[in-house]
C-alpha cells in the first residue's frame, strides 16, 4: 500500500469514527486489540463480581452476566460498545473534513495525526463547527494496514478498577460488626461514605462507598464504583450492586433503576428484600411505598399512585409538588374526589 492509499485508509477510518459507523470501524481495527479489550473487560467484571458489584461495562452495554461478556465475540462486543457510545449519531447528516498530517512509516508500523472538522446541527438546528485532533497508530498485516485501539487508556481504566477493588476490600476489613446497633435510627452515615453509631460516633461500617442512602428495614442503599446495591447492619453487601440508582426500602419494597438501552435512559421498578424484581422497571421515576401506595411517573411530568401490583389507583394527572409522602400521609379519597 503506497502513501496515497494509506492516507485514504486513514481518512476512511477516522470518518467512520466520527460518524459512529461501527461496522466500518471494526473492519479496520486490529483483531488482537479487540480480543485484548474484551479480555480486560472480563477481568474487570470478575474483579467487581468478587465484591458483589457489577462492573460499569455490564451496566452500560447491556450484558446480563460476566459469563455472557466472556462468551461474546470480540468484534460483536466492540460493535455493542461503539453503538452505545454513538447512539443516534448515525442518523445525523453532517459534513466532515479530515486533514491527515505527518504520516510516518517505519517498516510495518505507521503513525499519523488527523485534524477533523465536522458541522453538527445544534438544538436549534443551526450548524456548528466542531474541530478535534487525534493520533492514529497502524500496523501492517500482510497487504492490509490495521488500526490500534488506545491501549494506554484501556490499561488505565482497568487498572483503576483493580485499584478500587483492592482499596474497597482493605476498608471492608476495618468494619466493626460487633458494634452494630439493633435499630436503623441508631445509624449515622458519613463521608467518604460509611456508617457510624449516632449515639457515640463509633464507626461500624468503614467508609468505602461513593454514596449511601438511609437504613430502612435493616439495609441501606450504597454505591459501589458506578452501581448501587444494599448492605446490612454489619456492612455485608446482601443485594449485589447492579442497579444504576436505588432508594431505601419501605414496606418490604425498594425503588431501583436500571439502564434502558433501547431508550438510553433509566427506568425504575421495585425489588423485594431478596433483590428480585416485583414490579419490572417501566417508570421514569418512582417513590417509596406508604400505606400500600407509591407515587410514580411514566413521563416525568404527570404523577399518579400505584399499588403493590403496579396498578394505577390514581391515574397520572398530578404535578410533582402535589404528591404526598411519609410525613404527609396519602389521602386517596381526597385525590380520587379531585378527579
């Protein structure tokens, strides 16, 4: 492949990257890099699974288990990753100019810098110019040049996962389950985040969580890396961290959110104390159950109340500021009369 053909390949590959054309990108990528990316993703997922948590790769890209991720074809894995990152981009019609600068060839290796200028329509439909630069690295495989992924960024991400897991376990070893109070109200959370006794401030659950919620019914929602689960009063993760968001339990049910990959947004449902879905995620937001009823919304604008079966007892017709919660008990008769 001469220099002109090499430049044409670089332009085509970078154009595919800008437009989110997964099939075209993958056709240029080094198969070894694809396999390495998947292998590192599996290692990270296994590391987090050992903590009872879900690695963000599984949450973000729609994999149900480490086993599914492990068995996935590397090219198809990359296709899913690219598709998620550039969702909707392929539907846009825009101009893209690519200037290849400083091609350097050393035997079977080559590098180049590309300056890309693309005209994207903004929210008002007005085209705005976006300029970016990227370095590309290629290797010759027979008569074909293949492009390499940014392995340094890959290594930094997955090394970060391992470092997080190591620190998390070290902090967990400092828990004091012997100090755990019997009542939820006797716990007090504190940052980084952990839990201590409210009466004397003694740490019970060592700080290791990114965020935490309140203890209710003997468990509290905690954020581990990028996903949420639930710990008990001794600090044990009794419901694995696999949710995108989670709220405290109330009346044996808790509202949790998962990522809806088909709509690129979170959807809320309800789990029981075993962590199993009782009401499948279909709400844009959902509140706690009070007296057998919970506030929920499908569109974020109109709220109603559901019962424990998910049936609407008050159809979505309320503003959020009209809702009533634990400190202001729900008067269904009053709400229904208002209809």
